[in-house]
C-alpha cells in the first residue's frame, strides 16, 4: 500500500495531523462489489445502520479482498488493536451523514465511488477536500471531521479501534 510507506503518512501519524493523499488507492471498487458486501452483511446478519435519505452503513466491509488488503497493512501499525472497515453508501447528495464528529480510532478513509466533500478541523484551520475515486485521507483519533456526499457515492472508513477493544498493556487503562 503506497500511502503507508510515504513519509507524509508516517509524519502525520507521529504528529497527530491529518494528511490527504490524492489518487493513492491501488484498486477501485465497482458497484457490483459494493452489492456483494451488502449481500454478505444481510445474509450473515451483520449489523447495518440506515440513515435518512438513502444512506446505508455496513459495519463489516472486510469481505472484499481489496479492502482486506488495505486493512492488513494498516493493522500492522498497531498489531494488538483491531482494524475494521465500515462502508458508507449514499445514494443521493441529500443522504444523511454523521455530521461533525471525531472517532476513537485513527482512520484512513478511501473514496471508492463518486465524490465526497471531506472537511477536517485542526486547531489552527479548517481543511476541505473534494474527494474523488482513489483519493485517501488519514485522520488521527479525536480530530473533528465531516463528510458530505456530492451525489451517489461509496466511502470506506478503515479504523484502528482503540479503547474498549484494545487488549494491549499500553492501553489497558482505557478499558
């Protein structure tokens, strides 16, 4: 995975800053692969969340080999911490998102299909990106961010799930 070996990614992780990586995904997803992930989650009764105006969130997108490959490499940064992939499917530019929020884990977001306005708030500045297929962005845990679909789109949020899922000695005080 190209972004994980880039000095900009390693520096961003070290300094707890976000970093945008245009056209950095090795592969692209098709709508057929998205439907396969939806079917897998339905058949296996895996938790899915539906939001207003045609948004579906799959809580396990790791069945897709392209996503699994990225998870495997990202997970090596924190081997004792689970690395998960959620798929965000918006079928309209009016599809609801979570709005401004921060995650408990470090996140790499991959814009797989369509486009998303991705905003990140660092203490000194607001950053906005018009993410296109193949773009990726790293957002460290605790950093405020927001997504806005620009039309039908699919984004993959891959996260190192710190906190209650972490069983390493380093983080046991957070349990």
